[in-house]
């Protein structure tokens, strides 16, 4: 294929579209005739690629090039099997003449195109790496393009994506540091003589965390090399069907072709749209590598990231405030979310409710500096307060605009930029797939990205047929009181089954390890949400207590197998553990009986 970006490249791009797609429609998203043609193909399940010229940067130029090549300026401009068919009327006529299917089928004879790779993966994070390794195991020629654009504060990192560098791994290590601090405190009750003045050193922790991440980055590179996967540290975008252009750190541009593509570019944190946000605030992308202890910290946002970070920073002895726009942990069970919030509050984390930041000003630079945050509440009152660090944890967005998906016709959700996929992780273009956080409407979790990536590779390159099951995905929020859950919240179960069909079994309990340490009783709590008409099938599992991830994981298998309350009751517990509480649950919420913990 001729190099793109040079003169004559538009003709090359148009030719590439026509040659790479059995049925090619140059279309405009608002044109009713284009819709008619696409509906015709859809009605016969004829696969086609439609590029919407009105949504492409160079759409007008492509239209002019089509005029030069075919004499036709209008859309739709349809090609079947590399032959110019014409517009809407011509295509409908072909169908009326009974020749449409013949024209489409003629292409079955076409020899296979040759490409540089069998699979190009854009994004070397959880999903992309898992899929690339699985594809390479079937002797496929695979390349992974991964590049991290620095944050506004300049932080950047290596291969492995969000989870490894700025997500699960550093977060869990910092959470572990927090738990150890609590354990030091508890240990005195167990007879350990500990200096009363013990305190946390941020720099030691940060270095330990970053060293571990460095070793993981290295291990990933080695794995790719061992599996003969080409790793390109460059930012990629589509420049034509089957063709991407990649720009590396030095600005060097290369082009590459592939038969199949996997998009796994993940998400990046949102910034507030207020003065000072990009200049002075940081996000979780910066926090874990921060060169100094953050000091008095404001976390904006009230979901997983904000609450988890608030939890460990407080445990390090810092003054921590969380600013909540509406509610904590949207989408989770309300009772459990409130429990997590009140535990955090009772352990010294301050919550500013129903408020939003209006501006952030720098009072003094330094490590940490001093920032003045002005915010307003729902009643219209304005306040200001000084903090050393402001962490924005207000959601994350897909950077799909950078991929130039319009050039290949991949459809995204216009509200969030995420890629719209079918149940096979297929995008609107037959040879382009997506996994991980970038897929619209799916959980943003590492194991989900990995599972989807591996299963996709097996289906594409071997005889795999198993689809990724996005139901009953277990998750844990690593807050000071950890919270694990599977399945439905009480609110969702009520909506789906009706309140009269629910039976909720619940109890408070005191973990043995809390009892001796004389931690407050009645903070740990579990509940099972069961459906009466389904033989008390368990549709919601909720656990607040120590080691929530470890406890919840095993029960996820039971939930997949459709466990009922009876199955939980007939399972013998392991004593003394927290997890065993689920095998002895007797009190229903509807009974109104007191479930305050009596002891272990
Ligand atoms: P990512 O891992 O984000 O990888 C995408 C990669 O693609 C990145 O390296 C990106 O720079 C690169 N890229 C993007 N565009 C391009 C391009 N055009 N060209 C080249 N490269 C590109 N999940 C859990 O399951 N458990 C947890 O405890 C947990 N904790 C988290 C804590 C935090 C603070 C955060 C932010 C997330 C956490 N997550 C957790 C979520 C988890 O990290 C993500 O679900 C997971 O990383 C998604 O993987 P992915 O493959 O979709 O994308
Ligand atoms: P979420 O999208 O889950 O939550 C965003 C939070 O920010 C909400 O509380 C939201 O409030 C608030 N918010 C949004 N916009 C604004 C604004 N303009 N001003 C103030 N507050 C605002 O994002 P997270 O970043 O916390 O997490 C992203 C994903 O990463 C999670 O969904 C999860 O899948 C994954 N993750 C998983 C973890 C785990 O497994 N332990 C840990 C961390 C992340 P509102 O409710 O009002 O919209």
C-alpha cells in the first residue's frame, strides 16, 4: 500500500477501503438514502463497512476523491467486490434484478490480503496483554502498541496499563500499608511492645511500590519477547482500514497493517472543568508516584477510587477530606455504601456532602504546596479551605477520539466515547474488536478485561466458543472497612423481582481478630438477598469486613452455579473465620429482629 500522508494518499486510502471490504459504503450519518442502503444490507445480514464522511476530519476530501475516481459526488457511494455499484437507486436496482447476493458472493473467490500482522493490539494493559499472549499461543503474528501520554503534572509509566502502574497494584499495596499500620496498633493488645510514636514514611512506601511496579513492567516486556510478540512503545491511530499509524516518544511515525485489530486503550481520569483543576490538582495517575507526602488532602468524588485513596491516606496519619457531589458509591447497595461511609467517618475521614469545587488557587508552591479550594453546596453557600493536595477522582473517560475511529467506521457511544460491542466483543467493524474498560456498558475491572481478552483470542484464532460472562462479576472496594459484593443490590433486586419476592438474610458480626484488639463491635455486616419464588436463589451477596476480596471470590463460584440459601445453609463453615457467617445466617430483615453481634 502506498505510504499515507503523501500526495495522492487520499486515492490510496479510498482504494484501500474498497479493496479491504467486500461491501463498502461511503455514507453520511444524516443521509436518508445512505440509511436505506445500510438497512438493505442489514436486512440480509450482509456485512459491510460504512464510513460516515460527515464525521471524519478528511471526509470532504474523500468525497472529492470519490468524485474524481467514479464521477459520482453524492452519497451513498457503494462498492461491492471492488466494483463501483453507484448510489442508493443503483443498489436497490441491483437487488430488484436479483443480482445483489451474486455480486456479494463473488468475492468469496478473492485471495486473502497479506498484512504485517494477524493481530494488532492497541493498548498494553490488562486486556490487551492477556489477549496478545493468548493469540501468540496459537502461533499468530501479534504486535502490541502501548504508549502512555503524560498526565498534566508530567507523570508517566511503563508497560502494563492502568492496573499495574496506577491502579489495582499500587492501590492494594498502599491499602496493605494502611492495614499494617492498624495491625501495629492492634498488636499491642496481643502483647507486642511497640513504641507509642510509630509513624508512617511516605517516601519509603512510594519507593517500595514503584520498585515493585518497575519489576512488573520489566516482566511484561520479557514475556512479550519470549512469546515473540512485537512490542511498540508508540501511540497508535487508524489511518485506513487495516492500517494504523504509530508515533513514538521521539515523534517517529511508522505505519503497520493487520488482518484483525483489538482495541484495549483503557480510560484516563477526568479533570474538573473549573479554574486551577489541571494546573494544581492531581489524579490517581499521579498519586502513587508522588514525590512528597501529600499532606492535608482533599479527594473529590465519592466512588471506588476516592474512598480507597482516602482510606489509606488517613491510615498514614494525614488529614483527609472527601467531597461528595451526590451519594457514596453510586450503583452499589445503599445500605452497604452508607455502612462503608459511616465507618470511614467514625475513623476520622471528613465528608463534605453535596458540594462541588468551584476553583483551586495556589497559595504557595512546594512539596507539598498550599492550595485554596473554593466550593459551593447545593444550598448555594460558598466556602473556602486550604489543602496541600487535591486529588480528583471524578470518573474516567475513553480517549477513543485519538484512535481516529471515524476512519474505519467503529461506532462509539457519543456520551462517553466508549466502543459499542456485541456479546462477542465485536465492534461495528467485523475485523475490529474491543475489550476492557473501553467497552461500553461493561464493568471496569482488571479480571473482566483479562477474561474477555483471552476468550476473544481463543475464538478468533482457535476453536474457542465461550463468551465472556459479564453477569455476577464479583468486586471488592478496598476501603478501611472492606466491602465485597456479587450480584444485585437490594434496590436492583426490588426493581427486578418486587419487594414481596425478596427475603434478605443478614447479621452483624465481630471478627475474632477485632475482638481481642477491642475494635468497635457491630461494624462488620453481611447480607444475602434471596428470591422466594426461585427457591430462595441468592441474587445478591454483600460482605463488609476484613479480607473482603478473599472471602467474596469463592462465593462467586457458588453464585455462578445458581446457589440457593439452602446451599449456603448446607455448607459447613470453617471456624473461626469471617466467611463462615454466610453458612449460619438465620435472621431475615423482614422479621425486624435485632442482629447486633453478640460475639464470635
Ligand atoms: P488499561 O489497563 O488502562 O490499558 C490501556 C493501555 O493502552 C494504557 O497503557 C494506555 O496508555 C494505552 N493506550 C491508550 N490509547 C493508546 C493508543 N492510542 N496507542 C497506544 N497505547 C494506548 N480493577 C480491579 O479489578 N481491581 C482493583 O482493585 C482496581 N483498582 C483500581 C484502582 C485505580 C486507582 C484505578 C484507576 C483502576 C482500578 N481498577 C481496578 C480498574 C483496572 O485498573 C482497569 O479495569 C483495567 O486496568 C482495565 O484494563 P484495560 O486493558 O481495559 O486498559
Ligand atoms: P466512578 O465513575 O465510579 O465514580 C465517579 C465519582 O465521581 C462519583 O462519585 C461521581 O459522583 C463523582 N463525580 C463525577 N463527576 C463529578 C464532578 N464533576 N464533581 C464532583 N464529583 C463528580 O469513578 P472512579 O474513578 O471512582 O472509578 C472508576 C472505575 O475504576 C470504577 O467504576 C471501577 O470499576 C474501577 N475501580 C475498581 C476498583 C476496585 O476494584 N477495587 C478500585 C478503583 C477503581 P456522582 O455519583 O454524583 O455521579
